[in-house]
């Protein structure tokens, strides 16, 4: 399999388009990172980001994170070969086909990925669960391809990525992500050791994100797209007029209502 094309100008243009899609469909795009993640990945190392596979939006999330945190990296991403046939434009964005149900397909994946990672400017974004999976399913085993790749890629940083699409107070969900601590593998390390470290890093990063999502505290995140409440009904328009008459600022978010109620709640006798 030849190394896929990844046209940076097309990837960046696609990111601008999909940013509008994300603004329309989500309340915000929130990110946590392990320290200054970019500085922890040496420029002479290629990059592999391995993420859980929650839903349809995952590739768009990956592309926007790459543009923000690793803008100098060339984007590549393996994808089910049959699905890639339905989205031909993705071939120009660095996506390449996977046929992991056969030995030849798995061999092609490893060969192509190794060739890509021989260029330290490259970044491969991969979902090692292999199928869509609930973000709370932390026991699901990972496909072995990533461990094989890690065992033969000593000059590569491996970064776990956790993704969730939780609902908080607003009608639309948010995107919540966490880029975890990079891990590195020395030449000669066994595939089993690589698999163990990858699984542990992967699931730990998911747990850390889940804990923040449960706490529902925006201060624990930075934002690619900040929270912005919108009016969702004629009733919100009436509320806005009432606020204007009373000389106060109108906040259409549901959180503003719950905050007001908590402040005015009378103590129990």
C-alpha cells in the first residue's frame, strides 16, 4: 500500500469547515492536556495519538486537535477500507484503508504506518478499539496492531486521547477531550510490554477525563470552541425582554436558572 496523500492546505480548509459544524451541533469543545503537551513531544520524533472510538464525530475531533496542538505535524489516520470508499475525499486528507480481518490487511497496515512514521513530521491518529464503543467500557481489549507498531517504532511518541460527548445543562452536548501523558518505547521492547503500557495509559486517561466530566466544572478545561448559550424558544425572547426592562443582563443558559434557584432557595425549618 503506498503512503497516502495528506494535503495540508486541504486539511486546514476542512478544519475551518468542520469548525462551523461543531459550533452548530455542540455547546463547546473542551480540552484537557497533560502539562504542555506539545513541548513533551520531541521534534525529531514522529507522533501516534490513540483515541477511544465513541462516535461519528471522532475524526473531526482528531483533525481539530491536530490543528490546535500539533499544527506542524502531517495528519494521517487509518480507517476501515469499506467506510473509506464512502468518503473518498478523506483520501486527500491523509486517511488510508484498513482490512484488519485478514493477515495481509494487518501486514499492510503495519508496513504503511511504519513508512509514515519514518518521517518525524508525521502524526498518525488511530482508534485501537477497532469498533464504536461506549466511553464507560474500560475493559474492552484493544486490537493488537498498535502494540506491534509501538514495538517497532522507537523514535515515536505515543499520546492517549480520551473523547466524550456529554450533556450538561444545555440542550446540546459538549465535546470533552483529554490528551494524556506521552509514552515512549525503546528499541527491542516486547509487543506484550507495549500492549500493557498502552492499555494502562489509554484507560487511565479516560478515567481522568470522566472524573472531570462528572464534576461539571468548566474551569478544569481550556476551549477550542468556548461555551456560548443560545436562545432556543420564544420563551427565551420573553425572558430577554423582561431582563432588559429590569435593567439586567440576560443569560439564556439553563445553568443561569439553576444558579439563581440555588441562591434564592429558602433554608429548611
